[in-house]
């Protein structure tokens, strides 16, 4: 910095070639060299600062893990309260560090994954408290132990994912393979098709056919689903068939155009490109409609939380038979909601929203069985206040995820209708 100041100091120049407006510096190479050194120094400082932040997060995670191990092994309430107080402070520190890191991340996908992991840790901290207390109160209860183990396992997975994001690594060196959505598949396919206008030779017909096959394979998630309406299923199958025909026509004209570029053939190619893209747009609209209408119906249907209310009542009554009946209903509800999340992911429109759909699917998949084990514990110990409180906490997590789904559905519709930017993130 000082070197640049010296080289550009007008007062120190003996004979600057100047008029009233401009001063021309003769030592340009010196300024360029100094500027590069300055940039290099700033970069080194930033890299060092970044490494320190990552190290802080890893250290904080290690402290949380060590305290979690102690919490898992405690056998008295007094010891548990003492260690949980320490655990709470460590989780607050970890939340602050990861929150700052989330704000600093530039990659929208990483940001969404970090938000999902932090949400899991925040909700699980309360679950860990009540599940552990229930286990301490009823040490011989198998369902209470299963309930507690599930929370610890989920927290460890979330902690691991945070470290993967901040260190940009995957366990065992494996690369992250996110499942492809129909929406992103169609977008890439259309880009390739429209690229034929500029260059007839930049890809092969096999390449295009494979891309379409992959998209149509994914539409089977809709056509095979028990929750897709008959009309949507028929339309999706018709459009899939039409897409194959349009691609065949496109390939035929395209191959001819490669041999002889006549005006007529180029016009035919343009028509084939437009028809293929239009068909793909209709397919995209159809799967979007199928996924979002199913989601709207399910969310409306389950928003009264009747099954959860019934589980709480029958649990307090100690009615094991009724609890078993309602846990079956909750399992059915879980399957419906998991399927809904899978279909929404295909039409979510942005990678951050896709990640949010995957997070929601995981949450329903895990929370369902946890509610069941908490309800079984309460039914076995109907007068236990802590078992009742524990069931309440898991039910609240389920209700919270359901209301989050309403927001997510709105986001997905906004992106589809073009009311939100491409980087919209729930």
C-alpha cells in the first residue's frame, strides 16, 4: 500500500508530463506490481481469517459432541441437569458461529443445507431434554429408550452435515450426488435443444435421447404414485408419449440439416425445436399442477391435527389398543406427507427449495416414528407428567413442519409463476 502511495504521489515527481487535468505516471509496471502484491496480501489475510472461523466451528462441534456423550450416559437427574446446562451454553455458541457462517456463504445450496441442519439442531435440543428426562424417569421402558436414541442420532447427523458444509468435504471422499428433479432436467434438456440453433454439431442425438429418458423415468414418481389423480396421470402419460414423438421429428430434421443446410430445412428445424420445447413446458406445467394440488389437499386435510390430539388423549388414558390404532393412522399420514415432499422436490424450481423439500421429507420420516415411541411410553405410564410433556414436544415439531410446508408451497408456486427471483430461498 505504501509503495503505491509513493509511486502515485504527484508532489514527489520531478517532471510529470501533465496539462491542467491529467498526470501521466511513467512507472506503470511498479504500480501494477505493488497492486498485485497488495491483492495477494489481502487474500492471504482473508484465507487465514476463514480458516480460523472453520476451526472455531469444528472446535465448538467437538465440545457439543463430547457433552452429548456425557448426557447419553447419565443415570441421575441431578447430574443430567448440570450437564444439560453446560450443553445448552455450548449449543448457543455453536448456533451463533454457524449462523454467522450461514450469512457469509455465497452458494445458495450450501446456505439452504446449513439452514436445514441448524433447524434440526434447534428443534432437537428441546426434544433431547424431554426424551432424556423421560428415559431417566422410566429407565426400564424400551419405547422411551428408542425415542431418546432417535434424537441423539439425528443431532449427530446434523452436526456432521454442518462440518461437511463448512469444510466443503464429504465422508470417505464421496462426491455429493443430489437426485435430479424433473424441473432441472427439463431446463437442461431445453437448453440443449435450443442450442441447435447456434450449432448443429455440439451434441449427439444419443445424448438428447438419454436426457429425455431420464426425465420420463422421473415422471414415473407421479404416474406410479397412489396419490396422483387419474386425470393428472393420464395427462402426464400422454405428454410423455408426445415428447418422444416430438424428439424423433426433431432428430430427423436435425440430421438432414447437418447434411444440407437449406432454408427450408432450417425453418423445419426451428418449428421442431419450438414444438419440442412447448411439449416440455406443458409436461412441466402438468407435474407442477399434480404436485402442488396434492400438497394443498393434504395440508388442508391434516391441518386439524386430529390424529395427534387422539394420541395425546388415548395416551393419558393408558389405552394401548387405541394408541396402536392411531399410530397406524399416523404412519399412513407420514407416508402421504413424505410422498408429497418427493413430488414437490421435482417441481420446486430452485436448488435451495429442492434442499428444503428433502429436509422436510427427512423430518416427517424421522418425527413420525418418534411420536409413536413417545405415545407408547405415555400409554405405558399414563400418569407420568414428563412422558406427557415429551409427547407434546414431538407433536409440536410435527405441527411446525406442517405449517412450514404451507410456506414452502407458496414459495414453489411463486417461483413457477415468475413472482420470485431464481434464487428464492425458503
